[in-house]
C-alpha cells in the first residue's frame, strides 16, 4: 500500500502539469476551430442559397 501511495504522491504534480499543457493546447485548438467556423460561415453567406445546398 505504501508503494502505491508513494507513486500517487509523485505522480500528481506531473499529471497536473500535463493537464495544464493539454488544456492550453485544447484552448488553442478551440480558438482555431472557432476562427475556421467563422471564416467558413462568412464565405458560405457569400454563396447563393442554391449553391449552398
């Protein structure tokens, strides 16, 4: 049991760092995705309704 507890204690800070890093990457991706959706919707609105279908 002590071995497992020791592993858990040493793991937590590393996991938190990874979580923060992956969360930052996730936010960047969401921002890029939002930009892409916005740009594509803008270009779609330029297309006529018949072409959109």
